[in-house]
């Protein structure tokens, strides 16, 4: 077995204590929730924290409420299996429930948290490897090295955002509540991201994600998540598609959003999706035509790179297929789109 | 059975076989079996399920040190020097060893000793072993590895066997005595009959190129070994191995110790599949480190290291040309095969022969030629994986058979029936075939899959495919030449009523210990709970050659019957004498002994054993098995010669998503002729496990080396073995042909049922969408490309697809 480097573990019971610990230890400290991303990464020598600030004992992070106005409040520490199985989430934010239910495998969903999923490190076939392997390669830009193996001569890391819930939260226009040394701040999840594979989140080292707030859904809200992966379980997305449709009384689409993940360093919105779908009836030939047009637009916009394992040309070919299937699934309430 | 003109090298008469090796197919008492044929739980089933089983890594010895191995970061390099002084100076480090400490080369095949326990002058792949450290704990050992300084002269490397052939000046194994050898590891060319003429005479000749990509075993338990040297100098090695005997021999050779001073023990094993059938660096390293430090030493490999140890299935490029007549009879087969061996020989000599030798049944072709070349490359060494050497050619040939059937407008099952070789016959390359239940296998899969009603008639996108195969039940090629038995058994029986069986056989999860128990219980009429099996301990157990070539049930099973029958005669004789009745009136079964003609005269087995112990003194017996003389009368003719062959047929039901290229496997019907199912539950388990493994390497698993010579993803996240949700319904259909020489008629069941899975998928895809897949793996990306090339499904969007993604 790979060895886990020795670290100290601090166990705060409040968010304030956790923040204080991060401030006290600075760069050498990292928060840890379920550890399902961080611990393997530490075994690979990708992160070398000396202090782990364990969030598992903080009650506030377990908040899980549907407020009367329809706002869904999900503490960062809520496990993915609870989100996936929760009837309120399934009803108000189906794409999120579906995405959470397709993360990794059952054991990992039990340990893994929503906060950890939003904060997931980017992934790359040249990076998520052991120290021996990376050393034999000569390392890469993202950790310990000076070159990128994905883009020849590239000066920027293009490791892929690989968190399944992130694109669904974007389509749901969620906001994130962070607490750091200067108090709490709310950020629209759209504004969290950098297009930089090394650090794809705008975040201070003293900040903790406290909760995710999903605003009240529109009447006629429909959502779905589509996930492309090799196996029917365990695997990270090779492509993730989150779709939202707001369908009016007359059956026409009034609002739409489409966000893809596992392509680039950040989740990407398909810009023309709303434009092509709004005003179109949510079923029938017109809808199918509009969906096909969105699929083409997504294809034109998406350029998967050989960052994560798997044939990237095939991943590109799958963009329109999964976009179309996910939009249809959203319209008919038959998500998720997944091959098993 | 149709009499057929045999055109092989030589018709052979009755083969001579020692009486001890032939036991008939019937039950020892009466006409019914007591234990054999029942679904008995495995001897270690409960211990494994409850976590009580002791695996090698569970062993903790007082004062035990932990060892780690330094590996080469270069695919090909000369070692100029190694400086271990800084590592040795690290507190907590007890010893550091390098290749110089164990300079003698070894190899599991004695003719090709090209491995060093730790590299001596050169490293040949990324991950090759260079030095080993023993320290107080694993972290200290790892820290010490980073302090070892190795000065390498990096050499050009080969990752492609064609390049390795084309550029022999970059030679991976230097052969000053044979300068022309280049990077050829082994070349075999054999011809039986006039193939060229036979292809001339055919009505249709088909030619095709096929490819197998390479896969690995991925057993759940990583390799692990613990060594201890007793104060009087006896070395004990516990190792997760499937070949205690060969490890024993290799240790003696490399460490220059007498075999009698070494004891090798295989604890409970968490899977092997051929990946633990070579001696490995860790076994030599812990032994040497234990000798140097005087402390017990353990080494457990990481999952990544298991991928470097590899010995997995060889990538092969296969070219087949076959001829058929209008009446559906094959005339000849011509094969040319290029085998990528990776960096060392391992079993490669045998692999090269097997790539041709094992194709000659159950379908008969009167002429045959194969020309196989195994080439060294700077990649992890390939070796034997379940279905050693024959899964790849079987894939190619069974797909070509499907093409031939189409060419002569025959149903593919019918084609196979028409060309069936028959039973009690010989193959074109001179192998003796005894029982042959292949027709029964075809009938079973045809019936169970609804073949007649459904094949060719399912909606577009869904299809059925068939394939067949044959495999050995052990081989008479004993790896090192000797006249001693291939399998030995010892049984102790005493007044407690317990029989203890000592077998050198390696139970690697396939259930060989359970088979031993069943046979002893059957022969001695004992309750299986009163039989204990002690296995794979070279101090305690008679020699068995190990768990490979599907030999254990057949050979150890026969040896067990041999020993148990000797004991049985002692017991029945003693009881008969005491009761003054003829011996054949004594019945033993399930813990009871009685007079067949007077049922009121009955005692327990324990009482009967006591009568025997009183009459004959301490009870014990040994038993042995050796194969009869087998094989074609030509060089290499014994490689692949088996005392019995198993036969398999699969039908796979597949659905192709033409938009994504993904193949959804719905059903796999596996019919397998195992001779007799000694334990149908274990046989079905082997059949399902085999089919699973074959399907896995067809559609998911890729053992790939990237452009840097690095394993593309040495982890169970990136090397994708199917999960339960990815596995189709597997239907095990047992066919029994009762082999005259198998134990109670049994043959192998652990490897044969893997073979047809791969070609059956390809053939099902053809039925589903009319596209032939000749190159493995059938990943969705590859399938989508094939569909588009054939104009099936939606067209590609971009006019130009950039060639060859950077990997
Ligand atoms: C085999 C395997 C397969 C996987 N497959 C998938 C997959 O298919 N899809 C997917 O999305 N993920 C996958 N994962 C990753 C992971 O399991 C999930 O993303 C999970 O949600 C991570 O949550 P966690 O609580 O375990 O995070 P942790 O590992 O505890 O943390 C992850 C990161 O987030 C930071 N962090 C955690 N909580 C907070 C917080 N409240 N505030 C600030 N920072 C925080 C940590 O410092 C760390 O950098 C897989 C992991 C494994 C091992
Ligand atoms: S994209 Fe991959 S290879 Fe390139 S710098 Fe990022 S992690 Fe390294």
C-alpha cells in the first residue's frame, strides 16, 4: 500500500475554530472533510500539508434544510449519499441529486462531502500518479515540474475540473458561503472559478466553505445530469453535462442552462444553449430540433484535451450525444443519463 | 464419432500409463458418489468471509523489518554505479542490497535465465528493480530509497516490437555468443501437412489481421513476502506465490543455499491468475535482507508495483489465412504472430509455442502452420495470464471462423459442428485428445441462448455471437526435465478419525484444497469436516509443481486418489478381517462403515480407522501422478501436450450503441466440458470468473505503456476492471464428458472458459451491426471509429479527425 505521509490532525468543533487553525498554520494547513480526494492526493505526494483541519466534527456544516421560500441550504459537510437520496433535493434540484448519486462509488459517496466535491482538485493523467511515476516522467507544471505534457510547449496547466456536482450547482445558480479571517462572504458559484488547472478556484488559504445555497426554483423547473464514464461506477467523469429547463404553463421553455465539466480547468457553460432553447416548446419536433442545434453548439465550443485518461477525440464526439440526451432527459424527467 | 484420416506427424498407439495414475471414472463405493458432485463450501470460505484467513501481509514476526525496492525511472539504461552509503547512514536502516549481492541470474524457465533479483548492469523498463532497503518501518525504508544514488547511462528504448526487430543495434538483452539474435526472445515455426496446397484446394480462403492489446491479472492481493532465518540457518519464506516449488528452487540457486535449508510457504492467497507464477524480486530481496540483518523482513508491494511486476497477457499482432471448402470443411490454417514480450523472458518460450500449439481443437483443420516470434521491448515483462498464450490466437481464429461461416453461408455453430475433431483422436500437431464434450457445449449454448430463434433476427444493434475453445489440463512439460512425479500427496490417518492431507498444490482461490478434501472424504468415506488439508509448505508437503496450466485438479486429484485408495484398502481390509467378511462387502461413506449385506453391522469411520491402526500400525500413504508419454514427435511437441483437454463454447448477447460506440453486454452463456464437476459450485465459479475476465479484457482493460515508456495508469482507478454493475448475466452450463484419465473423469475448469468470451463479443457485434471488430480492445472510442469507418450510425461531424491523440 502507498503510505500516507504523517501529519497532525486538528479537530475543531466550530467554523470559527477551523478558520483560526487555518490562519494559525497558514500554508502548511489544509481542511479535510471526507478525505476521499485529499488522502489519495497526499499519498501521491501532490499535497504535503503538515496540519489537517478536520471538518467532520463541525455541526454547522451538516445543515440540510429546505426553507419555506424554497431555498435549499446544504452544509458543506453533508455527504453525497445523503444528497443523492434526499427526496427534497430530488424534487427541487434533480440534477444535483443525480450528479451526487453518480460520484465515484457507494463507499466514497458515503465518506465524500458536497463541500469536498465543490472544492475538488483538478485532475490530469500526468498528475494523479505516484511520486515515483511523476519523478520518472520529470514531473509537470502543476506540481514539482516546469513543462506540461498535455499541450506541447504549453505554459498553462489545463488539468480538468472533474467534480460532478459543480456544473449542476452552476445551472441552479447556487451561491457559496465561505468563512475566512475577514468573516463570511457569499459568492455566486459561477465566480468561483479560474481557468487555471493549478488552482482553479479563487480562494484564500484561510477560507472554509460553510454551505451551498440553492435559490428557490422556478415553477416548471426541470433538470438532469449526464455522465460519461468507462465503468458504471467508481470512475470520475470523462464528461459531465448539467441541464436546466424552466418550462412555462404553456409548455414552452422560459429559461435554460447547460454547463459541462471534465473538459477544461473549470466547468464551462454552453453559451448558446439558452438562446436556442428559450421560447421553444419543451417536447415534440421543435424541441428535438432545438436540442440538436444546442448539441452542435456545444460541440463547436467544447475542445476536450488529453488531460484526463481516455480518448479525447471520443470525448469530443460524446459532447453532442450527451448534451442531447441530457436535455431530453431533463425535459421528460428521466435523468440521469448514464450508461448503466 | 467419425473416423478421420489423421495427417499429423505420427499416429500413436496406446500410450503407456502407470497403473497408479488411472483410477477410472466411477465412485469408489457402490455406484453413487457421497461427496463428489456436491456443492460443498470451500475449505477456506468461511475464514475468508469472516476475515480470519491469514494472508502473507497478516504475518507479523517479532523484530520484523520492512523492506522497499528502488526502481528504475528509465526504460533502458546502463547502471554505471550505485552509492548506497547515505541510505545506510539513515537511522533505522538495517541493510541496503543491490544486484551485486545476488548476481546469479534466474528465470522460471531454466533455458532462459535472464533475470536478476536486482538489476546488475542494466535496467530494462520503468519499474525494473535496482536496490532494496530493510528498515524499522516502511516510511524509513521509503526515505532511504530516496538517498540511494544511481548513476545511469540512459540508452535508447524500444516500445514497439516491430521497432525492436527493425533496430537490433539497440539490444535489450546482450547476446555476444549469438550476435544475430537482436531482440528476438523466441521464434517458433512449425508446419503440419502441406498448408499451401490445402489453401490452393480450398473454395474460399480468408485472410485477416487481428490484434490483442495486452492485459494484466489485477489480483486483489498485491505481492507480499516475509523471510526469516532461524538461528541454525534455515531460511523460511512466506510468499503470495502460486509456485512454491519453483520459488524454492530459484531461491536455492540465486542465494546459493542448499534446497534442504530453505522452506517456502504459501499462506492464504488473494488471487493470482498467473501473475504470481514467476519468482519475483521481492522474494529474493526479503530472503537476502533477512540473511544479512538476522531479522525477519517483510515486503508488501504497492498496487503500482504489481503493475510493474506484470507478467500479464502478451500483446500480439496476428495474421491468419484459412481455407474452407463449399461443404464447410476447413482445409488449412496459416498463422503468423508477432508477440510483444516486454523486457524479460518469463514463460515466454512456452508462450511462443502455446500461441500456435493450442489452437488445434475442437475444430479440426488437416493442415497447419504457425510462425511466432516473441520480441523483447522495454516494457514490464509479459508472462502467463489465465489462458496462457492461447487467448490471443483463439480470439483471432474464432473471429475468422465466423467470417468463414458467412463466406460459405453456414450457421457459425453448424460450421463448428461440421469441423469438430471428434473424441479419442489426435490433433494435426500430434496432441492426443481423449474425451471431448464440445458438441454438448455447442448444444447447450445454442439452446440456452435461443440461438435458432434469435440470431440474425434481433433488432438492429443487438446480436448474438458464438465462439469455442480448447484448453489443457496440465501439461507433461515439467519446466525442468526430471523423471519424478509431477504431483505428490501424503495422507495421515489416525485414531482421532481425522485424515490430514499434505499437498504441495497451491490453492490460489481456485479451490484445489477443497478438491483434495472432497476426494479424500470420498475415498475414505469420511465426512468432509473430518479431512484437513495442509498445503503449499515445502517442509511439510510432497512436491507439486504449482498452480499453472490448469494442472492441479487433474494431477493432484489423481495423486490424491492414488494415496487415498491405498489407505482405503488398509481400512476396509482391517474391518473385513475383523468381521470375517470379504472386503468388497465393506462400505464406507459419510462417516460410517457397514457391511453391505448386513446393515445392522455398522461402525463409525473413527472406529474403523482404529481397527486399521491396531492391525497395521500407524496409518499413512503417499500418492503420485505423472502424465503418460505425450506429445508430437518433434522439437517442442511436448509443449501443450496435455493428458486431457477441456472444451468450451460461449454465446454472448451484445447491444451496440451506435452513437457512442459502447458495447452493452447483456448475457454470456458459458458451456464448459470439465469432464466431471467434482464440485459444481466451484466449477460454475471458475466458469463465471473466467468469462468475466475475458469480457473485461475485451471491452475495458488496457495495459498500456505511454510514449514515455511509463505504464499509462498503474492503479485500479485507471486500469479499469469491471465492477458488478458492468458485468453481464453469466450463465454457467456444465457439460460432463467423463475423461478416462481424469480424477473421476474430471478435467480443468479454471482457464478454458475464458477464451471464447473475446471472439464471441466480436461475433455478436457483427450480428448486431454488421461490423467486424478484429482489433482489441473494444473500447467505445475504438468501436465508434470502426462503426464510422463502416458507415454505420451517425456520421462524424468534423471533416478531419486529427490522427492519433497524444496519450
Ligand atoms: C476512486 C475515486 C473515484 C472518484 N470519483 C469521483 C467522481 O466520479 N466524481 C467526483 O466528482 N469525484 C470523485 N471522486 C472524488 C471525491 O470522492 C469526491 O469529489 C468527494 O466529494 C470529495 O469530498 P471529500 O469530503 O472526501 O473531500 P476531501 O478529500 O476531504 O477534500 C477535497 C478538497 O476539498 C477541500 N475541502 C473539503 N471540504 C472543504 C470545505 N468545507 N471548505 C474548503 N475546502 C474544503 C480539501 O482541503 C481538499 O482540497 C473520486 C474519488 C476516488 C478516490
Ligand atoms: S495539464 Fe496535466 S500535464 Fe499539464 S501541467 Fe496540468 S497537470 Fe501537468
